[in-house]
C-alpha cells in the first residue's frame, strides 16, 4: 500500500476517534481562533504556500488540516508551528498526522490538539 494511503487511513482513524467523543462541551473552539491566526501569520508574508483550514472541535480535542504547496513550505511551517508561542500555550497534548503527499505534490497534515487532562481550558483568542 502506498505511504500516502497508509497516512490517510491513520489520520482518518484519529480524526474519527476525536469526532466520536461528542460535542465540544468545554469551549475548545474559542481557543483555536488565535491559534489559527498565529499559524497563518507564520507563513512568509501571508504567502499562498500554506493554507490553515478551520478547526473542528469535539469533547476530547480539535483538529485542522494544513496544506503546504511544497516540501519546503511543509518543513518551514512545521518548524515554525512547533516553535511558536501559540502552540506552546495550548494546555493539552498536541500531535499531527504523518505528511500526506497529494498527486499535485502538495503536502497535507492534520494537527490535533487535545483537551487538557487536568481540566485546563484552551487559551483565549487575542
């Protein structure tokens, strides 16, 4: 099976597991607004090389797809996201799917941000 198919299946299983936990009762979605803006601002002057999708949140966490037009954009944006204050401020666990290379050469990853185990809340949008 091609790596992109395996990565897509694994990502889909993770996303479905989050969705299956039910509605966002803790208000996690509010905390993702500032995070998405911060991630978009990390791109080179708002370049079209990276697109941050809308977050979808459920009881155990949130996820969004980030599309990179090139391998270089993927590497640069991933490093910037991981080093960002916005990412560090999320109170729960964080992970992302394996990179999914699309037929056009673009790379998609899904970032997953989980609710804090200690009941902490997502950061407020600035």
